């Protein structure tokens, strides 16, 4: 039909169903490398196919997971996958050597792999492998004001707090950590009557026999090893202000009183109970006042010595520490309204304290005008200092050898939001094979 010499376009609605045309994607013949899809036109009754110009779509953006999945070789074409038979022939001693050098936190996750790995703690060969590993930074076992019946351990390597449970410790009385040696921590009840030894990592536990001398007043406690590890035994010394003392030997499992305090040591002893005893080469060092200085006891020979060493002026809350055989003094230096944490080292020739380091000034500005109290929780090369006032509660570590100060995250119970206030604590070298 022609009107004005121009053909009219037919109405698509007048087309029959047989004459309808449609397009579809030829998925069977399409190639992924083409980057496009072929559109094909097909007639209802005609067998001829007409290729329509290919339409190029922009490539779809792949997720990061899909891109990484393409980079990972499959098990079928990868030659780097080790066969199971190779792992079966892997030497057992190498297994123990590798596991002994893992971080302590990782070892307890590996214990759940199989029963054999879980039984490594009682293996003699594994104990020998652990003895060959150099001691890393000590951990800290602490007691908080909010929860005195359970402890909190701090791992400085991972900068993480752990909250162990030691079921064997008494719960009806307050138990305080007072000393440590070889991965073992010595506890004393708040009544100064009973001693307990425990490995906080493995919960190996022992209650010491009753002392022959009943001392109800406060005592200072020190702990040393008989050899290089706890497997050879350990000794514990308690010292009272009136000069009474006893020594416990784990090999004999008994307390003995080696002798009396020498007459040249002035009694009563004004012991500094804020300062824990320092152990260097089997000799214990305690701080005392009137006269100010240090008294020492050789656990092997049973000899007492006294050294009169006045503390630096304007010093408060000072405690003894130890690093690589050197005696260190840590204290708060307060003058006017300014307060700073200072580190001194004892000069063996002159028996005088020499200042070697101070806390950064930018940190000390927080203490200005405040009545700050300090507690030193560790004395084995890495110190943890608890600094507190009415408006402040700070935990700081100090590495004596590298002279590095670090802030410690607040101690919070699992699923808790309130920061815990550290009351007391001690440093200990974590050891998986130390038995109480």
C-alpha cells in the first residue's frame, strides 16, 4: 500500500506469531576470550541465520577473592603440594624442635591438633629441645584489685593479656605472687602462713609443707634454681624483719634453718617490701632501710652480706631490678610538682647509683601536679611499672638492655569493658616443661 509514494511502516501488532523475530545469546559457541557475545537473529520458519554486528560489553570487575583464587594453583597442576607420605617420614625430633621454638601462645593452639602433640609436655626429649631455646622476654603474672582470686598474665611479645584459671589455688583466701624462677611462680597467702608453687601455663601445682618457724608478720621471699632449669630443683628463702629465715629445697621437699643472722647485720631489718628480691648467680638481694642499702644471701654457701648504699635524693617508691647480672634501681624522682621515672645502675667499684635513663618527658607531663604512686612488677630485664593516682592508671614496660619504653594496654576481663587496676605481680620466664 503506497500513499504519497512513501511506504508506510507496518504495524508490528499485525505480525503473525510465525513472522515474529527475536534474538538470543549463543552461549554454546561463545568464547570467553572474545570479550563479547554473538547475537543471532532467527526467523520462525526460515533456516537462514544472519550474523549481527557483535556488541562489546565492558568487562565485569572481579572481586578481590576471585582474583586471588585465580592466582592460587589447583592441586591437580601444582607440583609444590607435598604428598602425605613425605609428612609421615618427617623426623620426630625435627617436629619437637620446631614446636619448641613456636611462641607460647601458638603452642597451646597446636596442642589441639592431635593427642601426640598434646602429650609433648611430658616428653623428656621435648624438654631438652625447650632447654636449648634462648629465653625470650619474661611474662608478667599479676593480681588486680577487682579480682584478687584470679590472675592475669601479660605477654609482651604479642602485647596481649591472658586470663588463666588455676583450680588448685585456694579460693577462700587471697594468694599473692611473691617470687619466680625457671617458669615457676611462688605464691604466699595474705596471712603469710602457706606457700604454693605453680606453673601458670601448664597449671603444674604444689603446696609446700608447713614451716618449722611460725612467723605471722610480713616476710620477704626470694627464689633461685639449683641449676639452669627447674628440672634440677629450686630453693625458696623467706626472711623476717626480726632476722628469722628458712630455706626450702624442692629436692628434699622440706624447710631447713641453716643458721642465725650474723651479728654485723643490724636488727630489726627495715625491709622494703615494695621491692622484690633480685636473684643473680644464686645470690639473693633484698633492699633495707636504717641503714639504707642491700643485704644479700648466697644460697649455695649460706653467707649473709650487708652493703650500705644510700638512695638518690628526692626518690620515692624505689625498687630493685636485675638485667644481665647488673643491679638496677627504679624509682620516682619528685621535685616541686614535677615527677619522673628514673633508672639507676649500681657501680660495683664505688657502690654508688648512677643514673642511666629516664622516662620520656612527654610522658612525664601527665604526672605534673599529681600524687603518683608506682609499683614495679618485674625485675628480669623487662620491667612493668604500674603508675596510678586518683585520676590516672597507667601501665608501662621498660627494656633495660635496649632502653625502650612502651605503653601497655589496659587489663580487662574477657567480655568486660572496665579496666582492671594492677595490685601486685611478678615477672617469670614462660616454660612449658617446668614442673612444680
